[in-house]
């Protein structure tokens, strides 16, 4: 089999390497995605050229991982990582090899990779090099380790999360031996930084099968951060209900896990996950809202108090846990452009000061009163009407 031609800039990089006597192949995720038919986001090259060779051949390079043989080549309109063929030394920390040895052997380089679908290479001609049956596993929609799963997961514990994340993104099954090995080696997840785990969990939550995040709990991979897994009735429907937006999926995941008892304290969980402050605040605000109102006026008051993002997340939580159309109702209100925040109020503090109001606390109270009025009576959200109302305050 051959894969479709990569972008011309990537082809030119491959050509320059091969014309100078080095073996060079597209490898890893770009080959996998090209075979699956997914859009390729990042192109990676493996080569017999060392980092010194690569820097000599290309005008602009960045040493992004010289210890591991990686140089980023800056091309017109894009970049490509060129990594020397290598074999890995011992993995004493469960994440990175203590040392690497550069090689001239493509097979040795592919044999150190995690899954068969990621252990393929493609030549400049498009010819596929697939020593471990990755193409067949893609056809069969199976995630299988290169070699013994215990060895692969012991080398790098993050690979266990990656297996589940790939399963969620691609809709593939994890080969039974690999899944059993994940359960067996789950305790090694404590070696992984919270930031790495957060990234894999978020990608899973944003995938087509966000319920796979529960498998991370059931297998024990998240044991450091959550309580023992309980029952998860209709979990797929609950987690797939909201749109694939980070704050919505995190909010819903926390709500479902808190209701289930798997997460004791959402604030502590999000802090432990090192979730960024803005998203964490949105999630916690959404979780604090509790019962979601059914009427449009009440929803607009929530929007005025908590902001659009938090209220949309709260609506998504409501739909996931209790059913209904809270998010659709909220979106409809927002689409109408009716006043539900000071930014959409037809007058500002400056307008009121110009009309004779004094700056200070009373001015804020007047603005809040006008906002409440505009929410209750959207037809009155005009500068003239609101200034007239303010004159009586």
C-alpha cells in the first residue's frame, strides 16, 4: 500500500535528506492518520541523519529534543520534526529512557514505539513499511502494542492513557491482552505528572466517546485522584450530551462523577488535575448553580449574574443529569440578543454620569436596577427609556 502525497514542503525535506545519502521516512501518527483518512496535523520524519547532520542540511532549525535526536526544521509555512533512528536505554522513571543510541536501522526505531498503528513508516515514494501489522490492526479497528504490553507500559506509563484516549478518538477497541495489562500496571500511573494526565483526559472528554474517561477510572489509572469506581448507569448518554467544548465536558464529567461519589470535591479534583484557572472557575460556577430554571427571564438573570459560559455549562449539566432542553433554551435566548448583561445594556455608567448621576456605589445600584428592568422588559432596553427610568431612581 502507498499513502497519499504529503505537502510539498514535507516532500522537499524528505528529498533533501535522501539526496544527501540519508534514509528518511514519514513515521508515527501522520502515517496512521493518512491511512485512516483523518486530517494530518503534524508531520514527523525519522532518519538515519543525526541532529548535527540535519542542522547542516537545513537553513533554519530548532533543537527541540537533541538528547533524543530530535530537531525541528522550519520550512516555508510549516515545521517538521526530524528525529534520528534510535534505540532506547532503560526506563527507570516510567516515562523517559535514561539514554538513547542513534541507529541506522528503521526496524529498530519502529520496534521501540507504543502501538502497531503508530509503528509504521512511509517512504518518499509513498511505500508503506509496516513490520508489526499496523495497517491490519487499523482495518480491524484494534489498538495493539508493539511487542509485550507489560514491557511497553512499564517503559512509559503514559502509554496506558494514550491507549484509552486513542480508543475514544478513533472508536477502536483495545486488544484484550493490552487492556488486561493496563489494569495490571495501572499503579504505575502515579509516576506521571498531573499535567500529562490532564491532557490525555481532556482529549478523551472531547472525543467522540467521552465515556471512555470512565474506563480510566475503572482500570485504576485515575486512582490517585478519584474514589473507587461505582455504578455508571447510562454514562454514555450523560457525557455525550453536551457539545464538545472543554469547559462543558469538564463540568459535566465533574457533575456526573460527584453525583456518583467517584469525585468527592470537584474543586479539589480540578486543582489536582492542574486545570487552567479560567476553565476551572467556569466549571465550579456552573456546578454551584444547581437547579436550572425553566423560564426565559430566570435564565437571563442567571446570565447576568454568572456570565454566558458558566450558565451554558450549568444548562449542559442539567440536561445530562436530569434531561430536558436547558442548553437549547439558553442558546435560543442568547441568539435573540436580548439584554442579559451590563455589556448589552443600552446605557453605561458614563451615560448615567453625563445625565447627572454621581459616581460611586449608588451608580452601581442604578445600573443593576436598570439591568433587572431590561431583563424583565426587553422592549425597554433603549437609551432614552433607561435614562428616563434612571431619573426617578
